[in-house]
C-alpha cells in the first residue's frame, strides 16, 4: 500500500548532515512506491507565530498567508511525517521550533500519522528529543516509529545512511 510521506528538513544547509538523512529517507520511500515530498524549510518563506490567536477560533486557521499553509495541509493528509533537525546547543534548531509554533492550527488533527525523528549533532543531542516529542505529544495518538540520533559526518557513515534509507522504504 502506497503511503503519503512528508519530510520536514529544518537544516539551514542543504546537503549537510540532517538534510542528507532526509534525502535518504525520501529515496527509500520513493523506491518502495510511496508518494514522498521533502520540505526544506530554509527555502520556504514564512514568519514566526504572531500570537494573534486566530488559530484558536472555531475555524482554526492561521491568518498568515505564507509558505506554511500548504505544508500544514499536506501534514493532515500524510500517513508518515518525518521531522529532521541539526542539534544546536543541545536543542532542536530555531527553524524547526518556529515551524512547530505555526502548526497549532493542525496539531489536534494529527492523530493517525507515523512519525520519524532525525537529529544530527556534533556530539550529543541533549534535550532536543524532549522538545520534538512534546510537540508530537500534542497529537491525539502519537506513534513515533523510530528516532535517529546521528553524530559527526553522516556521509561517511554508510551503515547509518542505509538504516535511514531502509526506514523510508519500510515506513
């Protein structure tokens, strides 16, 4: 059965560690016949949450008309959602946090998705996983399938690349 796979890459650098792992996940998913798309957040124009609370009205829609709206729609339709981040100062990067802040209109409706988390760090992921799990925990039935905590240069870690590829293939 083909699945809809959404990969959120929050790296500021294309082709580097966490983004490379995203590409491997997508490659595996596509090779398995899934419909997979990667959103590279640095290429998407979007603003931070303005705390206007429009998303808390019955319509639950963000009033900002920017690049986040199509991603939120795709997330609602997705079977699999992958969040990837470089780890800075033992936390998820600011771009992913800013994205999560904008997800408030949909988080209550994300109940049937499977989740994968990719974190790339120089040495330790610290508390980064706690923040990401907290966001996913807002959904009704969180289902975290796998967490990848990768250290150092991933391009030289063929076993890790294969593991992430296989996860995409078998998601």
